């Protein structure tokens, strides 16, 4: 399992957009930690749109974990299962549980 998490993972010669696109295209599983901040980020908007396209095509599994109770904005994401996990410990527990279910 390879995780791309924030700008710490980007080599200096890469753009954020290209790194996000490459990571989403390589993914079998995409986990969104949804929040008001995520909703306001243009980079996050682009990544969830690409993930939704791949999810609709059956190319990846998409999980949305809501960390602050804010509304999920993208219309295509509203019908997906949503888990609320407001603490880091709960997020870890939810991810472990979902991974165990997918085997």
C-alpha cells in the first residue's frame, strides 16, 4: 500500500496537479478525508473529480470519511457511502475496519 499524503510526498520538480493525477490513476482504493477545508481546495476538487470518474468506470474503490460533519459538495459523491469519524483514532479504526471487510 502506497499513500500519497500532502505536499511532504512531492519531489520538488513535480507539480501538485501532476502528482495528484498520477497517484489517483495508479490507485485501486481512494480514501477522501472530507472536511470544509477539503471542499475549499481546488487541488482536492480535482482529485475527487478524477477519483469519481474512475470509481464510476469501476477502476477504483472510493471511500469518503467525513472528519468534521460538513456537507459533501460534489453531486456524484453524495450517493456514495459516507462514514463520519471526527477523531484521528476513529479515522484509523474506520479504515482498518473497511480494509478488513474488503479482504
